């Protein structure tokens, strides 16, 4: 095949751009260094037949109608509203913290007093941020805020990010509000669904085109040469003029020229158990005493009915080191000014190549949920397809 486009990475960012290019009649080469497609959404049954998300649990939710319509082309989906419990003071309560959590952890009269004051202080609001509770003048609300801050945020955030909470980007803390009611859904998005047969078949359907050739177990660095002086990218020795859409880690692409971009990584500890059910929710958070942050029970995400067996995952946050045997998967971007400045230095290198396009969470050094990654990839595809030269 003579390719019009090269896509590096077969996660959503790569698969969407490849699918859009192929649909427009372009010949696309997709390469991924992993043995399989799907990126971090890759799922497959384990030995007990439990559908496991091998890079951590993934729940689809979006407010984008475009994204929702797009993904429906490749799979049937079933409605799924995610609910998370957290173990606080030995009790399992809804997370985000809501009025049910309040009722469970506080004496009845105190809980009623806090509830009333919250509703008076934030009239008509569905949620309040933890920071707004902490800055409340009312002593009852302020100490309630301190309680939630300590039990839900403080230790969890330190574990997750490996740094004191005051050094963590504010947006991370604002992501989990306090709910002023009994709504115990983790997400509020308009569209909340899970794919009927899992995520991997979606990628198979997206990449199933006579215009797409997929090569797995192929590291971009072994196939592409980047000539920084002339701004030329070669594919196996031959200069390639078409778009090269890169969705991998930008620092790796440039041989860590300025050092690795920092990420948080995870040690994923899967356990197969001979029991039908392990816990009352798909995800239980452990904000305080334990070294792990959460346990996921996969059957409760997929709705699979498999009596006598279940599979769980404990996530242990750890530092990322691209050269280490463990912790070498970049999971979460650490978005602080120093790291973003380092990223910009890599962008400057990338700009030397007029046909190189950066797309996705690793190449853009940005946290995207699945829907954000899909939307970004659709937009990049739109802009590439508008070009007359393609
Ligand atoms: C633990 C965790 C849980 C998450 N849960 C959710 C969730 O519940 N809901 C949600 O919406 N989002 C969730 N996300 C976010 C979601 O994973 C991302 O939106 C998604 O991964 C973005 O897709 P991507 O294609 O940009 O990146 P990826 O999925 O990481 O795909 C990148 C691909 O590029 C390949 N690659 C990289 N470098 C090279 C190279 N040099 N050569 C060849 N191939 C290469 C990789 O092997 C990989 O397959 C979660 C993220 C994490 C870390």
C-alpha cells in the first residue's frame, strides 16, 4: 500500500483519525508498539471469562452529541450510571460525598443541621466545591468542610499524586464536588453508557477498512526517522510527505532530548476470586488508610453474570519512570507550570516538521477523558481533510 497518512498509536486518538481518513478514501498505516489495539481502553476476558480493562477501569460519559453519535456507529451500548462508594471511618458511603454520606457518618440531628445550612448557603445549587465549604464563615459548614476535606481529599490526593495536597493543581481537587442532595451518580453527563461487548471490538470495527493497515508490536522509533535540520520525516528510509499523526509520548519521540515529561503511574494488581460478588459497587475508593486508591470489580461495569467467579483490581499509584521495570506506563499528566514549559520545548521541536500532528493525551501532554480525546481527534481529522493538499 502507498500510504497517504501515518498514524502512530491505536488508542481512541489514533483510531478515530485513522477511521476518518480511511472513510474519506485515504490509505492509512496505523502502528502501535503494544501487541494489541485499543490503547488504554483495551479490554479482553481473563481466564474466568470476566471482561477486564487491562489499563484500569474506563467508563464512557459525555455531553457531546457528536461524540455520542460517532461511537454508536461501532457498537451497541447499554445505559450505565456509575456509582462509587468510599470507605470512610469503616463505612461505605457515596462518593462524591452527598446527603446519604452525611446521614451515614453524622448523628441524625447534626446531619439535618448541616443539610439545612448547606441548602441555605448554596440555594439552587446541585453541588458545592470543597474549597467553598472550607471558606464558609458559618462554623458548622466550615468544620463539615474540614471533615470532608480530610476524609475524602487529603490523603487520597497525596496518595494519588505523591505530593502534599497544596501542591496539586486546583482543577484536580475541583473535579470532585460535594453533592447537595441524594443524587449518588459519579458523573452528571447527558450520555452515560458502556459498550455491550467491551471497548476492544469498537477499535476492531473502527480500523476494519480496506484503506487501513494496522501493524502492532511496532515502535514508531524503529520505522520513522526525524531529520530535524530539514524537517523531513522518513518511513523506513523514504521521505514521507503526508500527515503523520502522532498520539504517543512526545518526549519519547524526540529521544527524551530535554528529559522525560513527568507523569504519575500505577501498579495494577488484578486478582481473580472464587466468589460471585466481592463488593457492593463497581468501584470502591479507599481514601485513607490503605496504600491503594480504589478497587474495581469488573463484572459490575460490564453487567456480566458469571456465578462463582469475579475479578478485582487494586490501583497503587507510583512515580513514573520510562526506564524502570515497574511504573513505566505514563498514566496521569502532572500539569504544573514547570512541566508545561518542558512540554512546550518539545512542541518547538515538533514544529520543525510541517507534516507532524500531535493528538491525544500523551502527544498533547494533557488529561483527556475518552470523549475529549475522540472529539479532539475528530476536529483534527476535519481540519486535515479540509486541506486541498491531502
Ligand atoms: C487509569 C485511567 C482511567 C481512566 N478512566 C477513564 C474513564 O473512566 N472514562 C474516560 O472517559 N476516560 C478515562 N481515562 C482517560 C482515557 O484513558 C484517555 O482519554 C484515552 O486513553 C486517550 O486515548 P489516546 O489515544 O490519546 O491515548 P492511549 O489510549 O494511551 O493510546 C496511545 C497509544 O499509542 C501507542 N504508542 C505510544 N507511543 C508509541 C510509539 N512510540 N510507537 C508506537 N505506538 C505508540 C500506545 O501503545 C497506545 O496504544 C482514564 C485514564 C486513566 C489513566
